């Protein structure tokens, strides 16, 4: 955080922009999350079969 503050203080053209508390949720890719979680389970020795949830 100190490095970020130093850059903001020393660069007169730099500005800070708050992305919002829900930035991660808005930019979350469900397909990527699913793929990553399946890989983690497979790495632990589990067989994974995905079926769509009823809506």
C-alpha cells in the first residue's frame, strides 16, 4: 500500500478511482470458476461429473 501511495503522491497526473465493493462479483466468470474448482477437486483425487442444476 505504501508503494501505491508513493506513486499517487509523486505522479501529479495519477488519480485513484474506487472500483466499488462489488467489482469482483461483477467481473466474476462463472465458467472459469467452475473449471478451476473442478481442477482442484481432480488434483485431490476426486472424479467430477457436472450436471446442470434445475432452475
